[in-house]
C-alpha cells in the first residue's frame, strides 16, 4: 500500500467533567505524541449530541476540554486543536462513508448495545451512526495513528474496515485519477495499556467514569487540593498493609488502582511504588498519594479553570485550529468526491 505521511488524530467528547482517568489515559498520551508526530486533537461536539445535551453546558464543556488540552501541555501552535463542528468535512465525509459501511458491521458494535440498553427504539440515529462519524474524523485527515482507550478498539477496527472497503470498491477510480493503489490509510490504534486504566475510587472493578453518580468515585481535573485530599482519604481500601511485590496486588482491586494511579502520575512502575511503600499502612500511602496528586494535578486543574474562563482566548485557539484542520481535510474530501464520481 502507498506510504502515508504519519499523522495522529484523536478526540475527546465534551460531556461532563474531565477526570483523572481521561487525563492519565488519554491527554498525557496526546502530550507525549506531539514530540514525534504531527497531531490533530479534536473536541468531538458532533459526537456529544448523539445523546441529549444542555446547550449552555455543552458550550462550557467544549471550552473546558480545550482548556484541559492546553493546560496539560498540548502546543496549539504546533499541533491542531479544534472542535469538530467547525470543520464541515467531518459531517460531509461521514455521509459518504455511511454508504460504504454495512449495516451488519454497525450491528456488531458493543458500545452502541451498551449505551442503547433496553431503550433501543428510542435512541437517536446518530448514536447508532457514531462509529461512522468517528471513521470520518480520522480519515478526513488520512490519519495513520489513533491513540484511544481499550473501549474504542472496536470502533477503530470499523474505521479500518471502512477505509479498506472504500479503497477496494473504488480501486479503479482511485487508480484512474492517479491517486495510487489506496486512497485511505488503515489507521493504527495506539491502545492505552491496562497500566493506565484508572478505576473508580469506590469500586476497583469499575472504570472511573464521569457518569458515576458519586463524585467521590473520581478525581476531576478541576478538583482543588482539599477535595483531592478528601476523596483519596475516603477512597475504598482493605485492612491489610501494602505488599512489596506486584503479585501482592492480585485480588485487591482498590489497592491496585491507587498504586497504579501513583505510578502513572509519578511516571514510574507499580513495582517501584511498592518498593518504596511495601509494608506501609494505608494512611501513610494515602498521604503520599495526596501530596503527589496535589503537586502534579492541582496546578493543571487550576490552569485549566483559568483558561476556560478566558472565552475569547479559547475561541481564538479553536477558530485557528479549525482553519488549519479545514486546509488538510478539504482536499481529501474533494478527492473523495472525484473518486465516487460527483460533479463539482
Ligand atoms: N469515541 C471516542 C471516545 O469516546 C472519541 C472520538 C471521536 C475519537 N472521534 C474520534 C477518538 C476519533 C479517536 C479518533 O473516546
């Protein structure tokens, strides 16, 4: 297959509060990738409205996620930070890809089944079509690498299937236009390992989630030092001391989670954390964890809140990002129109 210019694309939905799981699982990965790759980081507002959103809250969330990207260290001058709805190519390409994707493929999407639950007849058509829009997000930029969580792996596979079917169905047209032997790259997932999967502070077997009714289940990026301390102090634990080996974490999901958080935030392994804290009781470890989170996370949260309030600045970043995103996506969409046989 043709050689494609390496390009990273990823997105975060502007819904609810960003928490430690989003930060460690996604945003820090985005920050690291900008050293080696050209990156587009999108606030996927079109995806957000696949379920009902309050308009005023949606607007605030779009600015908050943008502020979080910037506060975490994404360089919006070098990389492209933008919101999806400002670039028409996403919706335009999604329609064409809707005609490539097969109903049977979408019927297999487990996230739709989970989100729709028993209310299948009553969810939006957009929720069903969500993965095709996600494929359009990626393919509009001919992106080659996509950092995502484990839960998005199936959607990425679908994006690859759509890209491949498009390349095959239109192979003759692509060749006739002199566009080589494949128009879309097959985007590679960069899956975050279980090491950075952050679990609920109340139940170590459930993912930390913005939809958990208990705010004590998560650390939000904009929690202040006092709230972080309270939440960690109240976090569920067991009565035993900390083990000195990683094997000792088996069957202790809450402890495993807290040790994992410590390791990820301090950029070390769980083994290193346990070397330092093996034999310690929980209150010693929790105090150290609070100190660490307050030192590393609270400044980012404070910067995020400060930036999110500066609407003119954030909106300027998004407008600039959208203009640069359009410049990449527009020729791709134009070529797709030529490939499928539209007159323009
Ligand atoms: N569905 C992704 C999530 O919920 C967000 C997303 C939308 C995305 N479009 C994308 C991620 C494109 C990667 C690439 O996490």
